[in-house]
């Protein structure tokens, strides 16, 4: 049953909203692109709880934030409808079903991962994931690269992150500043309604209106929820314990990985594999493949990372250590997401009509294309080659795969999956199933 909002939108009761977000959480397969499309179809087209401009504005804000944009968009939508309570319900329902599944799959991998059939399953998953990442790159490129400036920003972001190891925040900040400058130099740089200043929608509920007292209170509560457990882990376990290190790492990740889920994956893949040694490059791809088979945000691959790190280095039984690592990862990955939304969204709602900000967000989206391209290259090399070194020349650092380690089977499965997804728009789950079956068949026959 719905009630009519002041500004004419249909706003659902809490039970109806909960049912809708549960449906989104259970059906949100296929990574952020598919999840955002699903939310748009349900919340904008089917239910008409949000209008198109407000949905897109929320999406642009979430793309600008560090962390998983699809989960944060769900939280934002729930917050718009029912405040903090609605945001919590929407965000948790988006995450928890897939989190339970990925923990179970991680346990299976740790306990029986050396079985040939399981190895074949993981081979097929990794090859199919490469095709999925390539498909995401193509889709995002078509949507984001409108004009020569956007193309230049994407290429520059790729070079900066892939070859020069420039930090994510620096790339995103530079792109946003370039977008603002481009707006100032354009013929369409005049202000819009209200002189381009913040506009408060009189039809929005009280919780969506900014206020210093509310901002301070909300920020204080969520900073405590974030940092008190972090301090407790360091105090009880010490700074060298893997669970404390994971808590610190994923807290840092939550604060600096701008550009959405694929940007997060690129950062974590390089850090967790090359710096911390919690897992091997092939295992990062395995986790991504498992995450692709579950509902919820693609960033749930981090739970797999935390499970393996805890299971191998926590000094506990592998299953107990893995569960502890998964719990730490979930907490410190997703608690900051609620902080960004609940503290920032009231202010974001007041600037929906400011053109220079829209230009900045568009520039950030273009730079994200370069970040995704980096992920595609990094994953592609590690899927298709069994041994990969590093070639260094001055400031440039390039991966150097050994040609003799090229995996023809992985290349064949990845090519078939890419053709099925991009040429014939085949169902994602069906493609994953066929890829897994092919990998298992080959490993079983061998």
C-alpha cells in the first residue's frame, strides 16, 4: 500500500519498500551495470517511486564516491523513501544474500579447492569473468565517452593507473577539476535556475534537507561504528595480526577506491596479491568468478579475499579463521558506505540543478572507463598466461607475461563467452554455466 508524497510521487509503506529491495537483492546478478538497470526498472519504471532525474543524480553521486556504486545507490534510494531506516534496509538487503552465498563458496574452495573437478570449475569461471569485464568496459564506454574530452580523460586515466601507478584519488580529483574547467570555458557555462545555487525541493521529507546538527550527529555515529571496532581489533590482536591488517586495509580501501566496483577490484587485486600476499593472482580471478555467480554487489569478491587471508594466517582452524576474515571484510567494506550516503545525501539533493557539478561528475565517469580498462588488461593477462613478471622502464611499470605459459583453453572459453555476451546478448548465468561445464570437462578428461 502506498501513500502520496507531497511532491506527487508515490511513496511506499515500509513493508512494501522492504519487499521491493529484497527482490532487488535476490535478483541483482551480473555486476553493477545489470544491478543499476534492475533498480531503474523496478524503482523508476515499475513502481514510479523515483523520477528519472533524481535517480540519475543519485547514480552520479554514487559513482563519485569510493566503494560499490550499486550498493550505495540502493541505500540512497531507500533513504529517499524512508530515511536512515529505509537506507539500512535497502543496503543490507542488497548485500546480505550474496554475502552468505560467497562465504559458503569460499569455504568450499578452501576445503576442497584442489580437487580436479573444482579446479576445472574455477578455470571456466575465470575465463568467463574476463569476457564479463570486457563487456562491462564496452557498455560503460558507450555511455560515458561522449565527445573528445571524455575519450582523452579515459586514455589519460588508463595510462596514469596502469603504467604510472598514480593513486585513484588523484586521478578522480583531476578529472573532476578538468570537468569544472571545461564547463567554465563552454558557451553553456551560464547558471541554471536559482543562479546555479543549491535548490531545496519543498516536496522532499525533512530527513532529505541538509542541516549542520544532523550532519554532525550522523557523521559522529557512523564514524564510531566504523572506527571503534577497528581500534578494538588493534588493541586486542595487535597491529601485525591478519584480522587487524585486513580491517585497516579494507578501511583504507573504503576511503580511497573511487570509481565504482571495478575500480575497487583493480585496487584490491594489486594490493592483496602483490603487497599482502593473501592470495595468488589466479585466486583473485577465482573470487571474482564466484562473486559473479551470486546476487549482490560485485565487490563481494572482497569477502573471498578476507576469507582466504583469515583462513590461512589467523592462527585458527581454516574455517574459523576464514569466517572471521569474512566478517571483518564485510564490516569495514560496507559500514563506510552508509556514512557516505546518510551524511552526504541531504546536501547532494540540494545541488541537482547545478551544471558545473554535472560536468564534474561526467568527467569522473569518463575517467572510470580508463580504470575499468586497466582492470580488463590486468585480469586478461593473468587469465591467459600462467606466469607473469614485471617490466620496468623509468616511471613505467608493465606486466610481462611469458609467451610459453599462454593458456589456449582459457582463451577459447573467454572468446566463446565474449561472443555469447556481446554478440548474442546471452543470459549471463547461462554463459557462466557453460563456461564452468567446459572447464570441468577438460580437467576431468585430463
